[in-house]
């Protein structure tokens, strides 16, 4: 529900929560290639290249942590969540999606039953 709240901070929290527990609910594509998703994550060098491309030259001190893989992964996901939450807050996409979902009085299971009945007529 935070995703549809209309509040940028709540949208970002929802995206951050999704990115921390991706499963099959969260995927990130970069130049048409999936870079994040269930059991998919870019390699260290790829992460830094993506960050450099998205935000310019990254300060090397940001990557001086001994746990470099986790650090750059966190920076990249935080940056992606920040940008996407800003866009989703600014645009009407989530409001339009929510209003269309509210019009749906038959859930997926109900739609399948209706379809099966129509096929057998």
C-alpha cells in the first residue's frame, strides 16, 4: 500500500523493501539487460560502471569499504530506488494503475472461471 500512497517517502520505502526482498517481485533492467532480480546481481565492476554512467565519476572513497561488493550494491540500489520513487511520485502511473485495479470486481481466479464457462458454451 505504501507504493500507492502518493507520498514520495512511502513510495521509496516500498521500493527499498522490494529491493531488499526481491524474490519475483522486483527486477531492474539496464540497457535492456536485467541487472537485479531473484538471484541476479551485477558483478562489482559492472556495478561501478553503471553508477559511473548514471551519476558521473564516483568518488573512490565511496568504494574503500572492505566489504566492497555490498557497499556498491547498496549504493546502486539506493540510487535506483531514489530515482524511481521520484518519477513514480511525479507521474500519474501509480494513481492510474490503482484506479484501474479498483474497477476490477473480478479477481484473477474469477476471470479464469468466467473464461472457462465461455469456452464451454
